[in-house]
């Protein structure tokens, strides 16, 4: 990728997005502040890191994020406006949300009040509910991905690890994907994730907002992740005793290590919180036993009971006491008063009148970051390291107990908190042996076949498409000398060196030979030349030709009438030109004419007339009733045209119409079988004469002279 693309500040991407400044940088992408010059609005532009742009799986996940979020319509999800690519640069144009992240707010405030915590988590769950309704799992819910805009808006961002819930619910085999501090136990133990995994992360985030710390800490992200499998999330009141029992139950409801005991999705968890805030009973949650010791660095009570009325909470523990009577109104009133004071009960859930408390500027590098497993100076759990999105190798059949099942799936009598099998492998010498075997096998594969790649067959493709396909195959591209081709259009690839299908080493150069198209020559002017001369001129120009004939009333036979292409037009040498040769004037139509007319035309054209008697014709004598060749056929001298001439019908007496009225005379003659031609002298209506007289063949024309008769 061009070096300028890795820091595109000041550039105009796709002719639309003017990059102004950097907002945040993560392990997979960098977010910039940009301006959409078409719609005149400010956007957040998420640009994938150049080093990841050639990873097809990453690009597919990156584009999938845009498509996933674009399907959502929720005020609590950061909107996606556009997605595009410019070369190896892939970007997503998103809604710009000014304001801090929830992480920045927690870094500034330490912890939040119950009302603030519930206001925020309700809006987060509303956004996740929209995603879950659309069949999308976020898989990386954490404070860094919660944006607090101006006023009271809360939006869930960064669906970079999201996937469809309707498809296979397992992550990629051998990978643990997510942020260690918020991973659900099933994600760590079984690589399994669904809507309940997002619910678990939301519960951990609620715990952190209420207490100011994360529930599990460790020396590495992996250690933190496994504590989610082997340890329960403590009750918030174990760290902040003034918190009401209902909050303990809400946290326990969402952070059960058994996903079947959690709400099935964000909408159900949101409904549970809303019901608690309206003063309804907290749903019952089974309580796993908690060791009587300091767990994860927090002091935990030694005993606890699960209550269905929210008095003790699922994870809350206290000194043993007798169960309150079912009708203990005084206790209920005390709980109701505590809930109302902390944002529960009637009237709770209203948005605060002012915006979110100010948060000082904070490094957002943890946003959607795929970080290392551990860096010097990083602290995990309460530190930054556990807040980074990680993609860690793991086993699909992780075993965390003697039974071969994850600890949270073992029967209660077999449940163990021993060091997980995978962790023992990862931190023992046996892993070195495994790594050595893998390295040797990879080396053998590389030198035998891995360093070679099949050259894609790009002949006939456009140069641009061929260059892209070869580059995607890991090959360098060089341009050879273009040459003419009568079969490959200009701009397409004639061939490559090495040829398509051959083996080449990764990064080696493939030479593309582009086509200039066929050789073009100028069409010589041959119109008006004799056919032989015209054909010779076309051959001399290097062109092929084909001829056809056509009649012409003005151009003699054997002369070129027209050409295709026209004179001086450039024409491919492999494509024949068309020459139209004159066949002479067309034969006139003699049918219906007198024989004398045909004889005169034949004399003028140099051809002769062969007269044949047409028997049975009723046409007047000497009328041509048929001819061969047909009218319009090219005719040349010395040719013979045969005409069939009528001999007339049987003789019929001509009625005497002398002195009759003109109309009466015409009627009489027509009834006798004759045609009538009237010669009007201009005055009078009497027939003064007619011809012929006596008799004539039936169908003959009788001419009557009409005038004044004395």
C-alpha cells in the first residue's frame, strides 16, 4: 500500500470523505474525524490498518461489520453510512458521536451511582437488543465500545467481531476472540458464543460501573479469561455495602457461569432491569457456592443465599439469619425505599436533566485492539491490558477439570478449580516440543510446496483485472511490450510469462503482455473504378474483400458503386471490406404496356424482345401481360427479354351510341364489355362520334367524343 494511505489526514477518499484528524487507533483499524463533502456532515471514518488489508478473512470481517450494523436501526447503535475501498485501503463511514467513552467516564469518576449505571446499561442493552433481534452477536461488549454523546445519548460501537447468530455459533477453531475482562465462560471453555455471551459482558460492565473495578484480575489476559470459567462474579455489595440487594441479583442474573441460567438475550435482560426499576420482584437466580476467602483480590463473605424477593441477591452474602416471613411488610418497605432512592421503583429510569459528567481526555488506543498477550508494564484486570480485544490460540476441546468438561458444566460434586489443562500446557516445556514440531513441519512444507503458488490464468482479462488477480495471489507484476493481436481486443492481456497454471515462488514477478488490438490500415478510394482495378487496390493496401452486385440506373455494369468502410477510414486487416459492383440498369416493368413500348426500351438498352402470344387473355391486343426476367432485374446488352402479348378477346359488335347522352353512351358500351374513354369538347353532352366502330375484341377501349349535336 502507498505510504500515504497509512496516514491519510488531509486526503479526500473516494472523492467524498476529507480526512481531518485522528480520533483513536486500535489493533485492527484507526478512526479518523472526516467530513462528507457531498452531504456536508461530519463522520467518523474507520480505516483498516494497511498491514491487514491483504488478509482476506480480515477484510471480509471488516466489510461484514459495515453490513451488520447497516441492518440495524436503533438510536443506541452507532450508525453506518457507507463502506468502500480505494486500492488496499478499506474504510467504513460511521456516525460521529462527540463525547467520551464509558471507559473515559469510569477513569475520571472511578464508579457511578446506581441511577447512572442503570441509565447507561439500559441504553446499552437497547442497542444490543436491536442487534440480537436482527440475529447479530456483538462479541466484544466493553466500556471502550460504549460512546456517551452530548446530552444523554448512549451508543454501542465497534461491531468488528460481530457475527450472525443464525449461522454456526462457534468462533474460528483454535481462536479465542474477545476482551479478556468481559469474556463469558463458554467463550473461553468451548469457543461458543451467542446472545447470552453479550448479556454476560453487559453484567460485568454493570458490576464495573457500580464498583469501579472489574470482577476478575490476573497477571495476563489469558489468566483473567480463565477466571471467568472457574470463579463466580462477586456481588457488587461485597465491595460497596451500601448497594441494594436488587443490584446484586441483577448482576448475578446476567453473569451466571451457566448460560442457560442467564436471560436468553439483551431484550430479556433489559426487561428484567426495567421491571426491577418499576418495583417488581427480581427474577430468581440459582446461587453457586462462593469460597470463604478473598476471591480475585476482593473480600467476599463466607455464606450466601438466593432470594426471590431481591433481599439477599444471588451473590450477596451476609451473616446467617432467619428467613423473613412472607408478609414482612416492614422489610418490603425498607427495600422499596432503598430502591426508590437509587433509581428503582416508581418514576425511576427517567433521563437525567443534564448531560453525562465531564471526562478528561483519555487515550482510546484500546478501542477494538488486538493486542499482545502481555507487554512490560501492562496491568490486567483493573489495568488496560484486559480491556484490549484479543485473538488468542486455544483448544476446541478445552478441559478444566478431571471430568473432561468445563468447570461450569461439571456436576456440583465434581466441580474443581484446578489449573486448566490448556493453561498447564501453555506454560510448560511441553509447549516448546509442540512448537518445534510445528516449525519443522512448516519448514518442510514451505520448501516442498509452500513457497510456490500457481500463476492465475489471466489471458483475455483486462490489464487492470489481471494485475489485481496476480497481486492477490502474492505475485509481483511487470508490464511487457504491448503488441498487436487480431484476436485479443486492445487493453486485454495476450499472455503472461510464466504462463497461467505454471508454478512460481511467492513474490516473484509475472510479466503481462498487453494487446494493442488488430493492425489498422486506411481504406483506399475505389468507388467508380472497374471491379478488377478496385480489387487490386484493396489487396495492395493489405486488406481482404468480398463483393456483391446491385443495379444502378447511372453507373455502368462492372463499376464499383460503393464500399464499406468508406474511403480513408481505418479498418482492421483481419476484417474484409465490402465492394458493391454495378450490374447495370434495372429491367423496366413492361406488364400492362403496349408491345411497342417494350420494343423501344429494348432498342435503347441493347437487348432484344422475344414476343410470345398470350392465349386466353382478355387484355386489349398487343398488351404485354407477362415478362421474363422480372422488372428490376439487372439487364445487359445482348440479353433477350421474353414478353407475353395479348391477342385480344372475342370480337364483339360495338353498339351505336351516336347522339346519345354521354352518361347513357358510357353505360351502353360498358354493358357490351368495352372500356370507355371520353373526349370532351367543352360544350354539350351528346356523343358526336366514337371509335372504333363496327366490332372490336371484348375489353377494348372505345373513345367517345362529347359535344354539341344539332
